[in-house]
């Protein structure tokens, strides 16, 4: 298709939608984004940006706790040593929401500068070449399209036995309206969202109980990394209830009660539900237009984001490929490049770096320890504890490690795990190695600053070297 003069309609202004819009506009297409919830979507307004801002605040507060270990003692104006710090949640949430709103405005300004039309409202697919937009004022507008991208995202999963009320029983999108720090927060669900927010509220000074239905927290992650995080949780005072499946959450006169399947009851002041999400694909004409949905309601796509209907693409959490803002953005960019005839490479999930913003963070890329253990790849690995790293010693870091995997014979780097403060930054050289097929010798032969945490990445690579 000739991109010049092509008409592109995008449903949803989250990372998948707005990144696709920028690519399509750059290629010369006329682009319209129909957005209901605000530019940036949940990632910017109610999920990634707010939650990571909250977590950053908690991380900052944790530095006060470790200051004495470094020989620094904080005193108040009377000269008394300060031992405890508690966040003013209203002020924290005000800053969180202000940052999210500012990011959304920046996205809007960028789209406007690139000539993208944004319609506030919801869109419905009439056919592969026609979208009906219902605008905020109640009027409707029919949009003709050569290409349609569905990027409608997902919403928190709600269970019949645990209905959020926005006051005491909350989803992760509702927590920023809290007027005070929960006296005792019960977090239901120990996946990424549950683990991140449980530690955030613990770091802000609250009492937290984490209800996990599995043997350990973060059951889908590297087992060594999850063990480190769970040990840190317990060491810092969090109560972790393993093998404890939630049956129901009810509100009481003074708080909430979480009832477990085995009959136990956990009482607290608030409950945070982090039990997954569901795609927002119902009622927008997808099935009527012939777009195939999976049993879970996600849009089925291939590696260039095509759906089952020619000219209709999909990106982001509504596809269920991998619920990361970075993946949504890449899917959107790939979709537009493919649809409009630009050079494109299919989505490579093995090169996706992901991060869990606990303290310490967990960053992963490529093949996992489980892949090695179950024989999905012939590779070997090494794990170095950060406690032996000189920079880590200087910063008082005692928990964490660097793990690296390399293919046997060739020494090609195929994956890695980093558990450390700012692991999201430290994993980048490993991601470069995986993306471009670098060997452990190439990684080890690259200069690192001394002392630095990245030195442990190079050291792990050196340990994986096998002389001919």
C-alpha cells in the first residue's frame, strides 16, 4: 500500500495506539485516533506511570532506612534521631496523578505536532474499512479507513466474590484516590502487579499482608529471583501467606475481611485486588466484522500484528501477546510499518526485556532458567551474587545477583536475569547481546567502569568463556 494518502484509524490511545499513530503519520498517512480514556491509556494514566511513580517514592523513603548502615544518622530540629518515616499519601497521590496527566498532555502535543487527529470518544468496527466513532458529546461520526488498528487495552479482572467499591476494596486503578495510608493493606495476588504494589505500600510505611495462591511470590518469574524478593518482603516486615487462595473479600464496618478457600480469615483496613486483567474487546464490533478472538477474549494476531481480517491489525494488552507497554508500542509500530509498506521485522519476544519494579528490581530477557532446566535450549548459565561487587558494597546492596545464559559451543548470549536496584537499566547490555547475537567473549571484552554494578555482567560473561 502507498502510505501517502492512506487513511488509518486507530481505536485506543495507549502505547500501542499512539506509537502506531506516530509511525503512520511519519510515513505520510492520514491518521485518526479514537480514544475514550485519555491519551496514554491505562499505561500512563492508571497503571505503569502512576504505579512506578508511587514505587519510586517508596524507594526514596527506603534510603532513609539504610542511611544508618552507611554511617549517616538523620536528626530532627531538636536533635533527636529520626527512626521512622511515613508518607503523606494525599500529597504522594497528587504528585502521582499530576505526573500521569503531564505525560498524557505531552503525548497529545506530540500527536498534534505530527498532524494526527484525536477524537475523544469510543470506536466500533463496522467493517474492515469503516469505523463508527461515538464522540463525547453523544454525536456519531463514520470514519473510512484503509487500515484499522485495534489497541483498546485491558481492564482489571473483577471476581463475583470480591467486588471493588473504590473505598475499601480496590483495584490497582483505584488506589490513587485514597486519602490516607491504609493501616493494614491486604494485597490479593502475588504476580507482578501485586508484588510491586505490596512493596510500595510497605515502603510508604504501611502494614501489608500479601495473599499468594502459589508456593512463592512471582510464580511466573525466575525462581532464584522470586526467592530473593520474598526473603526481602519478609525481612522488611511484610506478612506473606503462601498457598492461600482467596475465596471472597467483604467489607465490614471498619475495614475488610479476606476469606481464604481453607476457611481462614484475614482482617485488614483495605484490600487491593491484583488478580489479572481482561481484554476490552467486547461490544466494539470485532466478531461481527470477522475478527477472530481467543477463548479469553483477546484478539488473535500474528507476529506483524495482523488479525484474521485483511486490513485490520491489533496491538497491546487486547492481544494477550505480552502485557508490557514496550511490547504494545512495538506491536503498534510493526503493524503500521507492515500495513503501509515500510521495512519491518516480525515481533521477537525472545529479545523483550521486562522489569518488575520491586526493591530490588527484577529484569529479565531471552531464555529463562526454566527453559534451560526443561531442555528447550542447549545452554549453560552462571549466577554471581551482587554482594561480592565492590560498587554494591559501597551502596549497601546485599540482595541481588546477575545471571547469564549462553548457548553451548558458540557462547552466544541467549538470556539473563538481573536482580538489583535499577535492574531495568542494568539489563540493557544483556538485551543488546541477546538482540544482536553477541557472544560471552564479546560481552566480556567490552570495557566496564570500575567500580560499577555492570562489572558483574562482564564478570559473568568471563566465567562462561570456554577455551578451545
